[in-house]
């Protein structure tokens, strides 16, 4: 029997990393929001590695924070190790990476959700999406509860018809033994969506007390940990070490002997797995001549002996996994707590989405996270916050928010997904961004806080703090531009350090542009009268040193933005436009780009096709003017 | 809308006495100023004025050609942008050289129909014309794609692909160092990048040096028409040359007795010569022994063997057909308007069918078949050019030079101790620029390279 269970502005289905951000964003924007999850005990659960951040991903976490999201703060409150990566490789690619306390992370996120105004949390498995006349109306759960809403956000992770595979054993399951969602797929197919099947995997977990650390190398966190969130009020936490070991010839021998029992090779897995996250059996087969592969041992939390074995993702049979583990230095007598596994699940082809993450077929229905073909907590959360924002905007009749590729990694990711689709689980890499020098860890606030505050997601006090920082940066830049120094003032320090002398007076800004002079040195020689915070000086230094390249990329962006501003009408019939190639007609009709800029990024659409579109648009507006 | 500056040759490429190169865009005046030496700077010149002067090389200032330059300022021009038209001496060499300097000075080569496209977007030409342009662009896309596909086999393309592969391997190495900071792959250190880029930069400069002296820029592909007397060699040559002119100038050509003519087919320059004057003799060996024609055949990159289809195959014809095994050649079955005495089957015993073209001077539309056949041979990789840069044109050369500048920038940055994230920008730029020459810029290339080159994952 079904019953009327309530009416909402926004319903979010699934409380993983995408769902949590979506629900919090929607509620914070003032829409009455319901968050449904199969199990209240696994909110913001991390079924794979206990870590958040890293190159590109860490910058996404900063972007979520700048918009007014949650992942950064929750990580800062629960981490057990923090490192700034790529410190020697340039500020554009520096990124924070945290080891998380899994249980604590989930608990803090659950508390945040429970205490959020406008947000109702409830356990329930959704079996059906209800839509009328191409518009979403609500959802129905397994227990017959009917919820009605103006917008629905689907964040189903790997739960849709999930199937776990361990060697020759397989069973229907969500991640880590959770209940899978077996019926929702049918509802999506009924609504007309195309689905695909993806696969991902996780390594075994072991008991810390059975690890011998004597000959392993410790991987400590940074002595002075930085934080993801743009705040001053986050206290540093005690940190734990990770440890590094390697596979051996024996490990590879055992894998080789048991390949026939590996589902990846026996053909038992149909789903497409990610290239950047191969199983150990994959690595051993593809890179035969490597004598050893890295294995990181990582704690899953402060109050547990369960450790994660990074580098050993596998779907080999359980008995082989134990044998394999024990060939690794330090793990000779290890106790395996859980086996690694592969998991297959249903995902939607993301080209069925608008850049707002709303589905083209059902108005008011949004999707985010693994259902869109991505992989990773940060990718999920980044889409989650955008889907949550746009679902709320939809419910509240406000303008949607779309981030450009030049605004954020989140913009790069969503544009890639909805414009090009993906044939494997999608992971963000810094190389996917054409404006990498602009999308930095240090300037996520500068890039996004205006947007976060304008839509009402970023609270005033946090925005005010940012404005103060921005003013500090501008003031210091003004000083560097205005202060001129004579070569004689530089002689002592420069000759000590073997730095070439300028021939005439120079500004401090010009000095800072030189690779061998950093802000610290500059400020020692010519101190500012006022205290300049690290945050400000870092921004000033990077902006100054990068200026030439940034200007170049900004010019490219402005050119591209003109194309983004040329909207394509929703009812455009590409097949009727003479001059477009047949391939382009097909691709354009499939992707339905919102503007000429997006059209230009579709694979198979050439610059000549874009010229044709421009002429067509101009011709159309002239005809309208003539008829009007 | 499009603010970048474009340039193209507006008149026919060939032996015309003058040629016009058109430049349009917000920086058109500045671009031309960089290579124009006259009494004024064009930026200062009033609109709709003509100036005498010289076009010079951007780097050395060396004179290239004496020119008349017309300045038309926005919006009172065809495209409604600033437009400069350079009137120079005709002939491939001068025109190509000026175009190359324009590209070096900051213009890019215009796409087909781009001037009219701009005119339309600027509110200039009417709808009907715009639709014509859309169709032209569409048609060119198809043709261009085919050409790009064929070029994939070309020799220049092979060299560029090899260079790009080396660059992308280096890029993948940098990207892995950035995206997988804790992986035990060898880090892309400064020394490693320096070694790689220094080597690549040298290879690229060598390629540029050869390309700059490339025969094609001056002479084109040597194409020799052979055949018995009176099979229609001269009229074929005349038609090839005239068709070329008629396309653009609309001036009916006068039939001259041409011995050698420079023509272009789909942008490929050919130098076509006629071996007329060979005495009629039964002894074909003796005939080929005539010094001049033998030399011509020996030097040929491509042979066009003309056979009179209205007469039975003679011994000389068969001897010529035998040359096909040693040289790239196309057989032109001429005089198809007369009752044929030779069939395709007979010829196809000597030559593959796609190498045979049926032709008649009274059916000029058949010329297109011949041009297609020539392009197939040119792009099919069968020509064994004597230097690698067979097809290098001004556009190729300017892109090669731009790529070289990007690589130089990487090396300079390395010396200054600049970090990986910045080095990657210029290295990538070199890769993208080289890709433009062969029409390739897919992003996934890099990811594919990363995952095939390195063992990654958690």
C-alpha cells in the first residue's frame, strides 16, 4: 500500500558525497529539502580509499568550499593526515590531500545534515521516479511512501543494480555489502533514459596489529598542516603516518598462477573499468617487466585497526588475496579483515544532461556523482553541489548556475561529461583543464566566492573575510607596483646570492617576477609597513609571477566566452542546416548544446561547422528582424 | 566577433602578372605594418588610400616584392573590419613568400569562405550570399577532410607525427609527475625535459630549414605529360592551366603553346611540362633517347601518359605504359568523344583501373576526374619526393616556426628555473600547433599516452 508522505521543493536520493552536498546546498538556498538514503548509517561513506583531495580533486574540494559547500570543512574537522602535494612543481598544480578518519567523517557529515534547517533526513529505498508530461512529480519508496517535489536529484552511486565480484563468487550488492537498489533502473528506462554499465574496485583491508612496520618507510603528514576550507578557525589535528611497501616477484607469481580465476580475464565482468585505477592483476599483466609495484598502507581511522592497502585493488578470489598479501614485505603474517572486490553498477550516459545537470528528458530531474559516469568522492561532491544548487533554483524559479571551464575544475568536469560523455568511469586530472594556470588551489575563493555569495549559499561572514583578503592582495600589489628601488639597494643581497643586477631602478613588482626572487626575500629586503598574512602574500606572489601566462590564457578565455554567450535555441533543427557535415548534424542533435561554445567542444564538430552555425544564427535573427 | 587577423591570396595562383593578398581583422593594419616599408605607417594612413612600398622579411628586413597596398578601415570595408589588400607581382613564389611573412607577422590563414562569413556577420552581404557561403564551407569541410585523411600518408605528415609523438611522451611524463605525485615513476626532472626538448627543438629546426628551401615552394611537383604526337598533350596542358584561371578570374584564357605551366590542384602546386617535339619514330627506345624528354621523364615526380583512344594501341604506347612500373603515373585515355578503338579493359592490363582517366577536350568537366586522380597519387604516399617537405606551403612553414618558438620558450624557462606547470603550457602549445598542420588536436591523445606509458592506480 502506498501513502502520501509529504511535499518538498527538492528531494535528494542517496546520501553519499554527491547527495550530501546536493541536499545541504538545496536546503541552505532556502528550499524545503528531503534527503532519502537506503541506510542512515552510511551517510557520506567512503567505500574505497580513506583519502580526500590530491591533484585536481583537492582543488575541487576548495571550490566546493568557496561556493558554500561542506566537504572541505568536514575534512578539516576529521583528517588524520594532511599533505600539500607537488610543492616543487609550481603553484598551479599544488594540491592538498587528506587521509580521512572514515567513521568520523561520516558521523560529522550526518550531524551537519541532521542539524541543517530546511532539511529532512529519512531512511528509505526509492523504487520509482514519478513524472507527468515530461516534468518530475515525486518519488515512491519500497515501503510505499509517496513524496512529491518540484525537483528531484538522483545520486545513486554504485547502488543501481550493484553486483560485487570476488573471484568466481558474485552477488547482488551495493558497496561493501550494502543493500543494492534493484528496481530504480527500470523506472529510469521507463522514463526513456539510456544506461550503461561501469565497474570499479577496491583493495583488501588488513588488521594493523598484524603488520610488521620494521622495514617499511613512514609517510608522515606535513608538520604544519594547511586546510581545505577558507577559514581561520580550523585547529590543526594530530596526525598519523602512512607506510610504503612494494609487491614482490612472489606476489606477481601468485597473480600469474591465478589469472584464470580473475573475473577481469575470465570475462565475468562486463562493465567498463577506469584506466587510471587498474587492479593489481591488470598492472602485473600490462607491465610485465616491472619487478615491483608500490603499496601504501593507510589507516582508515584513529579508532580502528582496519587499514587500507592502496595499490592492491583486486577481484581475485579471497584465498588468492590472502596469499598475495603475505608475499609483501611487512605483511608476511597479515590478517585480512575484508577482501577486495570489483563492483558493477548502472550509470546514465551523461550526454543526456544539460550543463545544469538537469536531464533533458525530464524537467526537474537532476543527477550527480557516479550515476553520471564519474568516479571519486570529490568528483561526486562537486557535481552534487551544482545539482543541489540548480534543483533549488528550479524549485524556486530562479536562474540556474553553470560554471565555465575557466571558472573551476567543477566546470571542466561537468562540461566534459555533458558535452563529450565518457566511456569509462571519469576521473578529474589536471591535464583535462586547458586553463590549468588559472584553476589553482590558492585562488578558488577568488574564482568562486562571488558566485557562492550572490546566489546566497556562502554566508555573509565568510564572504566578508574573503573581501578583506582581496583588499589585502590589491593593497600589497599596489605597493609592489609603486615602490622603486635603485640597483645600489640590491647590491649586497644580490651579490651574496649570485643574482644578476638590474641596470636601472626597478619596481618591487618587477623584482618579484624574477624566478630567483620570492616574496619572503623581497619582504625581508623591503618590508611592508603592515602585516601581510601568508594567504595574501602567497596570492600576490603567484599572481605576479604568473601574470604573463595568465594574461595569455585570459585572452583565450575571452575569445571563447563570446561563443559561450551565443545561445542556440532549444528547438533548433540541426539536420535542416545546409553546410553542416552529417556527422556534426548527428552529434549536435544528440548533445543539444546550449550555446555555440559548447557546440565547438563536441567531438567531430569542426571549426567550419561552427562558422556555419554562426552564419545560420545571424541569418535567423535577420529574418526575424525582417518579419518582426 | 572574430577579432583575429586573417590573410589569404585573393587572386588565382599561377602565372598571372599581378596577385592580390587580402588581410582582414582588428590588427590587420598592424600586421601588415610589420612587413611593409613605405612612406607611411598604415595605422596612420587615411582610409581608402593606396600606398607604394616594399614587403620585407620580418626577421632580416630583406626586400621580397614591390607592392601597392590599399587600406580600408572598419567599418567601410568588405568584411566591416580593417582590411588591407596587397597588390604584388604574380607567380607562386612572390605571393607565397608574402603570405608566409604575413603569417609570421601574426595573421593566420583564412578558412574557405571566411571573408564573406565576416562580411555577413558584420551585416554586409545579404542572406542569399550567406547561404552560398554556408554551402561552400560545408563542401570545403568534406573536401578538406578527405585531403587531411590523404595527407596522413604524406611524408611531411609522417615527420610531424613522429615529432608530436615525442612531444606527447614528454608531456605525459610531466602530467604523470603532476597528477600522480607519489607514484614511483621517474620524475620529469628539469634535466630530463631539457634533454628531450633540446633534441626535439633541433629536429624541428632541421625540418624548418628543409621546408623553407622546399622545392615545392618554388616549383611544385614535377609533372610531365608524355605520349605520341597528336594524342592531345598540349591541349590537355592548356586546359589544366586555363581551368585553373577560369575558376577565379573569369577571364577567358588565350590558348598559348605552353611548354611549362605552374598550376594548383586543391592547394597542391604542380609544375606541368609537355614533352612535345619528340620526333615520330617507330623505335621507341630511340625516341626516349632524345636527350630532353629522357631527362624530363627522369626528373619527373609524376607522369601523365596520354593515349589516343580513337586509335589502336601502338608499340610506343605500350612502351610508355611499361614506365608505369617504375614511376608514379596516370594514363589519360584521350579523345573519348570519338568512337573508341581502345577499351578500359585493354589498358587496365597495364595499369590499375583507378590510374586511368577518360578524357576529351570537348568535355572539360572530365578534368575534375584527372585532378582527383592526381591528388590520389600525391596524397597516397606513392610519390617518392626527393626532399621530405614535399607539400610544405606557407601555412605549414609558419606553423612549424610557431611550434619552434614554443619549444625555445620551454628551454628558456628551464634556464630560468621556471616550474613544471608553466613549462607544460609551452610544450603543449608546440604539440597543438604541430597538430594544426595535420588537422589533429584531440585531447584524449594525451590521456591515452599517459595510461599506456605509465603504470598507475591505487
